[in-house]
C-alpha cells in the first residue's frame, strides 16, 4: 500500500504543468499529468486520484466538460485554474463540479498551502469513513477540537448526515454529494439555526476556524453560493421554502427550522 496520495494534472501549458507537478510532488503526491481533457478523464479512471488540477482552455474538450465527466466517475477534489479576470468562468467551473479555483498566475507556495488545506480536510473525511488508506491529518489544535465536538450524526426534516460513514440521506435515499458540499452542509446543520456568513463558510472550507481573520475575496464568497446552489439541487431543496438550507439575504445562510 502506497502512502503517497495521487494527483492528476490536466494542463496544456508545459511550463505551468511542470510547476504544478513540482508543487504536488513536494506535497507528497504521485502525479500523473496530461495536456488533454479526454486523457485527463482516462487518468482519473485508471489512477483514482484524490486531487485533480484542471485548466479551462484545453486543446480537445474544455475544462468545464472535463470537470463534468470526471464528476460522474470520481469524487476527487477538483481545483480549476482560471485567468484572474474570468469570474464567469470560475462560476461555470464550480457549477460543472469543480470544488475550487486558483487564479493564474499563482505563487507555488500559495498553491501548496491550498493543496495542504484541501488534503487535511479530505483526510478527516476519509478517516471518518474509516478508510485505511487515509493519511492522518496533522494535529490542528483549535480546528481539531471543533471537529471532535462536531462528530455527530445530524438530522433535520428527513435528512440524515453521518460524519462517521460520510453519507447523506434524504427520506432514506442516499445522496451523492462532494466533500466540499458535505463540509458546508455539516457546518450549517451543526450551527443549529445560527447564521453562518459566507466569509465564515469560506474559511471552514479552507480548514480554518470561522474567525481566523484570513482574507476572503468576493469571488471566494461567490464560490460558496455556487456550491450551496449545487448542494440544494442535489438534495432537492427549495430557496423559496427551504427544508434544510435557508438564505439570509445579505448576511449568509443557516439551517432551516424543524418542521
Ligand atoms: Ca490552456
């Protein structure tokens, strides 16, 4: 059993691809890379990665289509690489199933910090699933304590979220949601009706405490909106008459009232 995690890099720019490979190798990944979307999907199928980095502009199918195809076969964490100005692209990418985006050009150290945070979050999910291939998360005093208190099955209006099996069921039917969506749902249900701002949710996705004070951009907040939109669609929730997730206009979100 290899203790290295697996990443797939889909990027047609040779220099950027090389840079991504170096960063991921340093973060402890076995890296498989390609310059094509179709080959990227094949690599995901054969290597079952934990993480995928995905360029938008590819020579065959674009990054959106690649993300969609990957999402049907894998729950790998998909990081999309976008140009700084393309907020629309970012939103479309998240809607296609990507978990987050990194804007180009990026600093290798920043990317590495992002990747490490992603993997800490996924490790805690994998441990919850009792996955023996999981890499142990490094001790994270405050956050880890938060989580220890939080390891409870949550139920609300016919939905059951179980962190120890990492499953979500609605009226007894299993729902297939991404780790990012799972985290958001877990935080909202765990907050028991207390409002969570988008800023707080962004930080929780980075595996930080809600009040860590780190910078959160409007694009980061927008990505939380998109993830919650995707989550609502998968659960079959309504924004008008929310059963689980309620939008508090101009402020954030909270779990809906018990019915
Ligand atoms: Ca490209």
